[in-house]
C-alpha cells in the first residue's frame, strides 16, 4: 500500500506472541510512522499499524495509545482533530508560521466579501475587529519568522 508517499510493508520481525500490550505495539508503530515529521490522519495511522502488524486493534486501543503519546511525549502533537505529528523545534516553528499565514489569509478572504462602500455599521465594526486582528497576527508572524531565521542560521 502506498499513500503519503510511503510504501508500507509488513514488519517481518513483528511477533504477536511477544507483544506486551496492544497499546505498546500501537505506540511503537505510530512513532515509527511519525518519525518523518509529517502530519497523519488517525485513519491512516490505523491503516499503517494494521499493515505493519497484520492485526486489527480496537478503536479504544488506538484512542488510548494516541492520547498517551500526546500527553507523555512532548514531541508528538495533535495539531488538529484527527491528526498527529512529531515535531522538533524547527517543524514546530514552521507549523506556527503556516497557521499564522493561513489565518491571515482567511481573514483577508472574509474581509474581501464586503464592499467598503456599502457596509452597514455592524459590518464596519466587524471590519475594524478583523483589521486589528490581522495587524496583530501579522506582527506576531513577523516575530516568529525572526525566530525561525535565527534557528535556521545556526543561532549566529
């Protein structure tokens, strides 16, 4: 099976008679999958573990294992509902930059749906809030990009 650019092969070293718990097996393969730093949907994580082990674990086993990883492993995050990702400081900063840019764009998209010339008073108030929010997001984005540049340039 190939998705997300990864070909999944059964783990020939996996022996179900030697496993300690379903959760431990799931956590092992989740860490293996997430090691490339990409973000994966829960459904793909389940498919990956099933392909690697040949076993169908319960939804509860996945839920518990994933929750455990997010709580106990600071580098494993749940950036949005149904997705998991392993982050290091660089990918965390890159993710933050991406979120800020996305939100700035979304605010611009919303603001562009109304003509400034035909706004009613309520729309003008909302537009002021959107403008202030966008300015704040842009300033914060600039600060994060400076941090990213500092990290990228080797803390020089």
